[in-house]
C-alpha cells in the first residue's frame, strides 16, 4: 500500500521527514472540519458600545436606530422648560418648576449650557456635540415662535392689577410687589423677568421709618435737593413713565461719583454702576439693554449724537439690528431707561437734553465730615435694607395719591411732575416747585454754555424783537468779525436748525421763537421772529437756604403703609 498522502493528519506521522507526536486525547482533538469555521467570530457577538442603551435614554424600535443626541436634548428641554418669544423677538425658556425667569437659549447664562451639563449627567459617559446642541437650539426656537409674544421685564415691571414688581435679582427669584396698600416680598414674581451679567442682587428691604434720614446722613446736599432725590428714586421703579436724568453737579471733592453710585445701587444694583461715556450708539444700546438704571460718570462734553440718544432713552428708544451676521432677520431693542450723570458744568447739556434733567447740587465736604471709601461703603451697606424699605413706602404712597393728582399746567416731563405732586401731597414736601425752579436755572446755564445761543439771546435783548431769515440772522451775529467756535453754524440751514433746537432754552429766559411765517416776496423765505417777553419775578427761583445734614428725626415723620401679611 501506498504511504498516507497527508502526513500532517496521521496519528503518528512525520513532518518534513521528522517524527511528530500528535495529541490524541479525545477532549482536545479537533474535528475533521476546518477549525477556522467551527465558531462565529467573537468580534460580532455584541453590538458596538456606542449604541448600548444608557440610563435615562429612550430606545428606538426593537432592533431600530437609537435617538440622536439632538433628539435627546430636545426631550430633556421640553420636560423642564416652556418656551416663549418676547415682544422684542427674542426666544426664552422658562423653568416649569422654578423662578419666573426668562432664560436666553444661547449664551453663557442660557439654556444651551445648562442642557449640555444636563445631558452629560443623564447619559453618563456621553457628551453632546456642538452640532447636536445647535440643532436642538434651532428646534427650541421654533417652539418659542409658536406662542404669541409676551413682555419680558428687566428689574422692574407692572402686574395686571397696576402694581409694581421689583426683581431682587436673587437666585431664588424673589421679588417685591408694591401697590397703593403697601409692599411685600413674594417668593415668586408675578411677572416674567430676565437677568443680565450687569445685574447684582438687591438686599431684602426692611421696614424702618428712619431709612431716608439715615441715607441723607451719607450725602452732602441740602434738604430740598435730598427730597427731590428721594422722589426721583421712588419714581425710578415706575416702568411706564419717562424719568428725567439725575445730574449730580458740583466741583471736585463734592462726592458726585460716590453719590451717583449709591443711588444706582439702590435702584438697580450692578457691579458696574458707573459707566464711561459710550463711544457710539452701538456701544450705548448694549449698555442700555443690560441695565434698567445706569450712570455716566464725569461727563464734560456731550456730542450731538449722545445728547439725542440720551433724550430718546428718557422718553423711550428703539434700535433695530440684525439678529445674526449670517441672515436678514432683525431684532428690536426697545427700552426706556433710568439715567444718572455726574458733571461739573451744566453748560455741557444741549437744549433738548437740559429740559430732561433733574439737577442736584452737591456741596463741598468739610474735612471733619469726610470719610474714607471703605468706611462709606460699609455705612451704605448697613443702611441699604432700611433705605429700600423707606423708598418702597414712599412709592406705595405715590401710587395711592396719583389718581387724585390734577395739575393746572404741565411742564415738559409731565408724568414725572405728577409723581412729584403726588409725593408732595403724601409727604407735605415742595418737590414740584423746587424741581421747576431748578429746571429753569439749568436751562439758563445750558444756554450760557452755548456761544451761538448766548449771541442770539444778546441780540434779542438789545432789539426787543428781531425778524429775518436764518441767513440774515447769521450775518447779524457774524458782524463783529470775531473768531467763532468750531461748532458755530456754517450756513443758513444749520443756523435755522440750531435756533429751532435752542427754542426751549430761549423760552426759559423769556424769548419766544416763531418760525411759521414766510416772507411776502415771491421767494417765500421762512422767517424767524424772535421776541422778548416779560419774565416772572426772578426771586421765585431762589431756593430757601437749607441745612446739609438732617437730625435723627425721619423725613416725613417715618410714616409707612400698613404691614402686609
């Protein structure tokens, strides 16, 4: 017989002409089939680890594809938030079980970052990608657009019953509600608020009848100025009226900046209560969008664009801007703000801005009463809760008196004048008269700070009545041949516009401006008719001399509304 054809498979055979003993134990012997194909590859025994079901995740259909990270993010968000669109076309999320706060969908303090953290906690070992978060935010924005726009307030708002709500800015979402019957602290705000990085928490107010007097003790101003300041601060929480710009005026060393900082930190606390003058309208709109009240510090010169911008912020301004750099959608920044300024010279104010300020003069601090910055900060922090309580008391009394306030004539800031009248009615003060007298003085100072306006006033004072075109007026004022300031009108068109803007200031010193007439010739040129009128007794504008610091007796005898239960 022939030798075996395959010596490898022999029980005792040779391989390459060498003897080889094979393992013949039955349990270890291979079957005759190819050992490579006897079992399935262990590589394919389990599904890939990335598709394994995790705690909190929802599986797809049996054997189907699992939900994507974007789908899971949307599900997590819908379980915890409702989504709204503000009246300025911005989407927000509101926690279903939490403070009544509107959270932006994007940004460092927004829902996007919170969802990323929640996803990592829910699906252990997995992190949502940037593309998944972007897709989820797009879906959530669509959910917000399904609802009608709702008002979203910043620091202050009005409830449906006409009361005032002030956000304390704390993490728990507490707020102060003020009505004609008094004020109270509530655990959840009745209106929707948004927050910004420029906001700081406000201490809980306390009822202390001595709060206003204690605050007056920190300031170097007379009683008349302080009462106007107290009325202005209480009115600052009325969201639906224009507020004059509080202007702290005084020489160096009078504590203007510190006074303004304390006032702003009572109304709308901020880590940056004092701001530098904005460089353009874009920078201003960003500042105004993040704070209800803010102070522009050390203003020496106000360019025309800033003067107009501040006027619009007092009465209500709106800025339309693109939502993103990559699309044509727009958002509207609509705001009315509470503003303060510090300055040395009221002549920096333009005519229309001068009519919208509340000027308070600060006196030079005596060396024996001057305090260090650290000492003044500690004293202010100690009295803040009591001052807030006293201001809320005053606001409640204003709300109670306002419906019965009737004025025979109204100044430019009519709504604020009614508030001052309500304060006087409730407290027995004279803030309205003092404000009107001070406003007249501010207008005169602003006119003196305008060379062209002063020249017009001198011309009319000499002539009694002057009539002619804007070109003729410019020629008459240029007749002296003296060098003119850089902002002097260059032509008749600019001169006519300048006179129109100066009309309120000229009226405050008894000069009326009429530009409704036309020349009788065929050219029909517009005429300017400037007429001097009689002024009231100037002694009426001289305020009575007052002491700077009060005694311990509280202003208004410590009256406060009944406690709220």
